[in-house]
C-alpha cells in the first residue's frame, strides 16, 4: 500500500501518541499500586518502576511533539489515563502496568518494523522511539522482581 509523506507522518504521530497513552495507563496503575503498599514497597515501586516509566513517558511525548513541530503538524491529543478496573491488591495494578508497558512496546516495535520512521520520520524521532523501547524493556523484569517480594 502506498501513502504520501503527509499520511505517513500522520500515522507516525498517531502511533507514538497511542504508545504514550499506553505508558500513561501503566503510570496510573502504578500510582494506584503505590497507595496499597507499605512505605518500603512504595519506595521500591517509585524508584524501580514509576520513575523510569515516567522518564519513558516524557521522552515519548517530547519526541512526538517535537516531530509534529518539525513537520508542521498538530500533535495528537494525549488521553487522560485511568488505571482500569479496581484491584483489591497492589499486585493487580502492577501486573496491569506491565501489560500496558508491553502494549506500548508492541506499538513501537511494529512501527519500527514498518520502516515508517525511516521513510517519513527523522533521526530525532527514531532516536526517541529507540530510547523509549530501551527504557520499557527494563520494566517488566523489575516489576516481576518487585511482585516476587511484594507483601513479604
């Protein structure tokens, strides 16, 4: 299927906004988990998951907005994030966050595989996507380690 450069750029903006929205859902879920754990677990959650994820979210949004500006397009509106259905335990929210992180990574992986960032993107956006994927890759193992010790 062929597309114009403008259509390709718009598709890039939509995909990066969708990935940012998935990361925002993960952040909201971690914020809910934070409220359900003791002080020690809250500090670990903040340091090992929330902080790094917040950095990935900021990088994704910044990459999106800057690319839109360079292309003369309006950035996508970012959705307000909700943690999803209530969970009686923190681990449910942490697992939901991991699912959202994996969803964001899937979006970005498919985007990279499509070669759209190479064909109509630019080096700065490609670097942002690669950086966010690197940051996201670290989170599931950290979350699983936290879940292993949560509640002990």
